[in-house]
C-alpha cells in the first residue's frame, strides 16, 4: 500500500494517538476523534494523496467543534495545513445564516453534507479574496469536499500561536494592522470576516494572520453590517487589556464611508 495512493496505516495509528492526546488536553470526547477520520473523509484524503496535493498527514495542530487542522507535507516536502470539517456532527446548525444570502452559494442543497462541502468551498474562496488584496492569511491551495489545503503558518517546530495565547510586544502596531485588514476586506474585497477575534488570528513573526474564513460573507449579505460591527467590537474589546482605546462607531463609519 504505497503512500501516493493511501494513507499508510502507521501514519493513521500515529495520528490517532496524537489526536487522542490533543483532544484529551482540550477536554473533548473520543467521539470527536472518530468523527474526523470517517470513511468518506479517508477517501477524500486518499484522493488528495493520489493527486499529489499532499503526501502525508504530519500531526494535529488544533481541534474545534466543526473541524480539525493538521500539518501535512507535500510530495515536494513543503509544509501545508489541512483543515478537515467533520461531516457527522450537529454543530453546523448555525452556519445557514452565513450561507443564505451569499449569491455564490444559491444552488446549495440543504443536506448537512452539502452545506459542509459548501462551507469548505466558501473558506477557500474567501481566502482567495484575501490573497488578492494583500491581507495576511493562509494561502489557499486546494479543496475537495470537506477538506481544505492551505499554506502552513509557523515554524518547522510548531504552528503559529493564536493571538489570544501570546503577549504582544507591539500591540498598537498589531491593532492598527487588524483595523486596516477589516477595512481592506470590506472596501477592496467586498467581504466581512464575521468572526474576527483573538481566537481566529495567528501571530507569526510579530505579524497577525487571519484564519477561519468559512463564515465570511459578502457585503451584500443581509447581516453584513451587523457582522462588521461585531468584528470591530471584538478587536477593540480585546486590545483594551493593552490600554488601547478606540471609538468603535468612528471606525465603523470610517470603513463604510470610504
């Protein structure tokens, strides 16, 4: 059973142990682990390997209610991130509000599987928009069904940490960059993140990178302005601990009136 066609059994066993350890640390149950590598997802990963998008799955980076992120290696020995959205989960009940109203996904059926596949495609397309306007985020590489492949942010030793988990040496600079990102997304990409927070921002080499773009909506979405206000509030509120004060309404007006 060659690695260019199938995930090697030893790799799956190692991943199983590492994922179990990660899940245990995060307080999640064993059922979460079993949902990650269901039969459909294994077939999808096999397809990505046979198409030489990835070679092996390396180790888990993070776990979440909707999906998990792993570090992987390409046939060219380049590190990438692989995000796997779980299909057999009930935590996607809220996502319809981010799909409905997006003209890119008018034809999406309402089955859970179709919605999750659309969510994966949506994150890929949103990352493409960020790449075009120069907002720091993982580079989208490929997607298939419920699996998204993107560039890896971090060192060879470990993935970049979330902003919530670090003490910023340059908080004012990061704050200004993030407000600029929100503005560029809105004005240059017609996009609102929708869940802009310290939980969805990586810090790598003192610079912020945006992640988790699946819920991002176009500005024509019926709730886009409310999401924009929430995104601004989340960032302003987070940087209060660094004694950085900002007027949320003034930022909102400045962004939307450009």
